[in-house]
C-alpha cells in the first residue's frame, strides 16, 4: 500500500471537527481560594524543596554562609545577598557553567503546587541561570502568595517583562517504574527562603 493511499484512508476515517467546550470561568473562580503559607510550605516539602523562614536578609546570608561550601561560586540577583560572580560582566551564558548556587528573588508563589514565578526582572541578564546552577536559593516574601494557578495567571497577565517561568523545587524526572530522580537535568536542590 502506498503512502498516499494510507494518508487518504486516514483522512476519510476522521470525524467532523467539534467545537471546543466552553470553560465555566465562574466555576473556576468559585474554587476554594483560602490556601495559605502552611499549604505552600507543605507542597514545597512534598516536591523536594527545602523551606527556610526568616525575618531579614541577614538571616538569609547567615544560612548561605553556613550551608554553602566556602569555595562555591554564587550567582546572585539580590543586592542584599551578593554573590561571588559579577553577572554584569558575563556576556556568554556558557561562562555560568559550574555555578554552585543561584540566588534569585521570586515575585510570588503558588500554594496549589509550590511553584514560584520568576521573570526577566528577577533573572537578570541570564535566563539560563536557574537551569545551569547546581542549587537554587530563592527568596520570597510570605505576603506574596496566591492560592491557585488561576490566580497566578491573572497576576502574570499584568506583567509585561517578556520571558518568565514557573519553577517548582529542584529538577525532577521519573521513569515508567516510578523511580524518581532529583537533579537529572537541572538544579539538584532548591531552597525557598520565606521572608516573614
């Protein structure tokens, strides 16, 4: 049987196109939106992220000093937590290979899935930073939480910075036998420092 014959048979076997269903947006907005900080922390714990709570950048700096090897390279986009690399002098993102910890601010977090929103404002000059670093240290204010992804998308619809992403914990992958591997193709660890 020729390729043309097979494709013609496939085309004939297809049914008529159906309109897409209407999404009941009012019902989505009626979902419980009372998730808060305890739910966010529980979700982060479930997805393999470490949660640290503190009241100041001084506490965050202390945690980094005590938990990151002294010789490790740090890339920071938070002025209060300076890194060991000057990101403004790096023009080739390949030069970021070997970064131990990326220190980034998150604009907000989502209680439903533990994701945080990062866009070009938070990422600085190198979008690749959260993907190439071995570990992530993300700082977020406790007041910057939304309950659901529906609320999150409403929030990002007003942000006009261009590139952005939701990031949830360290890199993870699992095979068909449900063997979970953390850090397979991205950060091996993620710490969310929540400023109360």
